């Protein structure tokens, strides 16, 4: 049973009568009247237990986009039901109006739609729907919670998609699919052409030159190359405790940072993001870019064990596979077991590959984890370590207005020095390093891949 504000208003009105006639009989009559009205209202209210609740499965949605969760209610009782339905979504689902007015005649079926704008990635669940049925007087009613779960899968936002067209254009230029000719890019032979000033003399084909000169007295002939295709790229995303750190503050309302279709923009709002989400953005951009270039891409999320996998060689759209594999990844408060990483890569491929490790440049975890096993990887593969640099360190290192800020600046400078030392150690062990802010990491990682491909190192 539930009581409404209207009953409280009626009780206050009757209290005036009690004040005007302050005798025990008046109080008794008022109380009996309230009880009778509540009982009558309850008896005349439609039964919320006789309502059948069905959920319509919602399609997966990207983080920050709007979707609709639909619930179907079918009244199977004999009395008209008038009241409210409340959908039990958690706050991170971003339900704009989870409570709905309903009025159902006997046998009537109605759809109730709840607009959602999720603020958290992963699996969101509404475990129940609560129906409150009020009597015709609106003084009291009955309430029942129907345990009918509704699930919504929220995928990564992939805001770095805006960089994809320009990066793909650069790859097409390398591949000779446009009018732009990049000489000497790649190691796979493509065709022969006449020598022009600026060509690498090492590309001259002397035998072809001799044949052409003997036949028609032509000039020097050079070989043209095209970037390699069908290479292997392994993306390894660290989901250990260091991925839980929140770094940077990014203004998602900046017009220059919108998605290609302009959707998902929240002008004037600022948010920060964990290291894991930035690593996902970089993995998505590089994975889709490499798959579009004809390379075979494998993705794995790992900490102490592999928690997510995706392969471009599998059937279906690779981007679809990636975002669904990443959707439920969450930082795990454990140390990453890098000692298992060479074995995981070996299971995926035995040929020379580009192994991209997206992790944090945390001195303790790297010195005891990645650095000891890095020679095993660099001996057979080309290793690229990508890490997020917190812009807050740069800001704090420059703020020195008072004593507290001086100490914080000293701590920030020390952290930056240790970071540079780690980068030098990684480089000495044969690994390439991309260290950038949350906004710049995805495009800079894609640029590093293009540079390696253009140099013929893949």
C-alpha cells in the first residue's frame, strides 16, 4: 500500500475541523473518515499484479549517444488501472524520465519508452519495473515491483574516428591508389619507370636499364615499391590497476573534436577519462586503420589473464568485433602479468609482427613487469609501446606561486624525469615509444604505424 500527498492534504483540511471543534468525537470521526476513504480507494484501484510486463531488447549504443528502452505493459485485470510505471535503470544509464504515467483499460496493451543517454561503458541493467496503481480518489494505491530485467550494452565512443579518413588517405598514397607517388615506400616490388631527379639511386634496375637502352636508347630505369600488405599487427591493451588512473581533462564540446557526423557532441561540458578508455580509443583507430590497409589484426585485453579477444580474420565487421570485445572491459586492481605476454603473442602468430603494447609508463610496474620480458618480444617482433601522458603534470610543473605549488612542481618534475628515463630504457631494448596526451595518443599511434609501414619495417 502507498499513500499520496492528496491524503496528506485531506488530513490537513480535516485538522481545521478538529481545531474548530476540539472534542474527542470530532477527532474520531475524522480518523474514521480517512480510514474509510483509504480502504475504498484501495479496493477500487486496479491490481498491479495483474499487469504483465515485457521488455523489448535494446540495440547496443555507443557511449554518449541516445537510445530508447521500450517496455510493454499488458493489463490483464478487470478494473481500470491508473497510476505510474518506474523503470529501474541505474544512474549511469542517464534515464531522462524513468517514471511514466499510465492509464490502462482491461485487456489493453501499451508501450512505454524511456530515453537513455549512458555515461558509463559496459553492460547496464534495469532489474525491475515498478507499477503503482492509484484509486479513483487518488488518496492511496497499490504498488508491485516486477522482476523483469532489461539489459543495454554500451560500446566505446570511438571519438578518434574523426582521424580515420585522413590516415586512410595517407595509406592510399603509400599504396599508390592515388595520383601521389611516394618513392621507395615499402619493400614489395610494384613496377618499373624512368628515373627522375630525386629518386633513390639504389632503386635503379641496371638490368632493365640495359635492356631498354639496347632496344630504344632509353634513360635509367628504377623500380617502384608498394607498402607491404597482409602483415600482422597485435594490439595488447593493459587492463591492470594502472589503467584505472584518470588523466587529463578534455573538452568534448570543441567543434574541432566532433565525430564526422557531428553527433555525440556535448558543447560546454568537460570530462576526464581513465587510461583504459584512452587505450581503447587508440586501439580502435589503429586496429581499423591496419585492417583497412590489408593487415591482419589481433586484439587482446590482458592483466593477469586475457579478458578480451578480437581478430580481423574472423567473419564479420572488425570494428563491430572490436567495440563489442572492449565494451565490458574494466580496470582490474591487480598487477599486469607481462611474463605471459610473449606466450600470448606466440599463440596468435609465429611470423614477425608489429606488437603494440598499450600500457602506462609506471616505473614500478614496468621495471618488474615489461622490461624483463621485452627482449623476448623485440628479438622476433617489432614492439611499439604506447602510453598516456597526464597533462596535469605539465600544468603542475609550471605553477609555482606559493610553497605548496613549489612542492607539487618538484614532484611533477621528478615524475617527468622518471618517465623520460623509462622511455630511454625502452628504446635501448629495441622498442619504439609513443608517449602523448589523451587527445593526441590515438592519432600519434596511427602516425607511428604509417611511418613504420612507409619505411618498410613491417
